[in-house]
């Protein structure tokens, strides 16, 4: 099993290089599009850096290919997660994980609408990581009032009073990973500025 994984991961670098060259993209342009340093991209392509999900997701998005195309993963049967969306407090939560407890993943959608009400920060047990897929997400976290744009991420201890919503009247979609206290998600790639 470990040999199969090593074979799959060692093939990622050459596949990334071929895809980038096929599209006529430079390392510098890819770095700017993904927020991943040129040296990290070069090490990924040469195979001297082991690929991780935090690096492959922005690369798949920049190349506009499915993650499976980057890793050429073996078939796993029916991979669909069949869940029901939940709407609460004007947000739609789409559960992306099925197991109870532990780390939970959600796609969250806040539809377009009028300016949102005044933030009402709350705190609770846990740790959260957010990644903006589209739109602009406003986060009030303690004394910070931030706006995250597409491709930006944030992580925080949920004991800190927090609130999030649309930054304007347009819709926003984002991923949320929520886990018990002590479970943290680490983002290796820097989001692009601007």
C-alpha cells in the first residue's frame, strides 16, 4: 500500500511540469496565480517536494483541472458524498463529511441580498478554518474586522468571539473545516495578495 502511494505521489511532479508547459505558463505566473513560491513549485515539479493537498488544490484550480488529474488517483468506487443541505441564519450549509465527531467539513453559501445586520460575534468550543471559493467574506474575529477574497483562508480558535457574513450584497461561497479544540489545519501555501 505504501509503495502504491509513493508511486502515485512521485508521478505528480512530472504531471505538474507537463501541464504547466502544455499551457505555456511560467513558474512565475503560476506562483502569482496560486500564492505558492516559485521555489516550492520548482521542487514540486522536480519531485524533491512531496505534494500536499494545500499545494495541489490551488494548482488544480489555476490549471482548471480536477484534482484527480494531478494525482492520477486509482479508482475508489463511488466517491460521492450524499448529504442534505441545511439552511440556518440565512446561510446554506452543505456537509462534506459523514462521520460524527472529529473534523467536520462544510461548503457554506450566503446568497446575495441586502446589507447584512450588525455582526453579533459568538464563541464556542473548537477550531475553525475557512477558505473562500467565490465572493467576499467578512470576518469579525475579536477586535479584527477582515474581508477575505476568493482564494484566501483564515484559521482561528473559536473561543475568540467571531462572526462571518457577506462583505457586500453579492453571494459568497466558502469551505469551512471545524474541529474539536486542539485539532488545527495548517495552510502551507500563501494566498495571493490584493
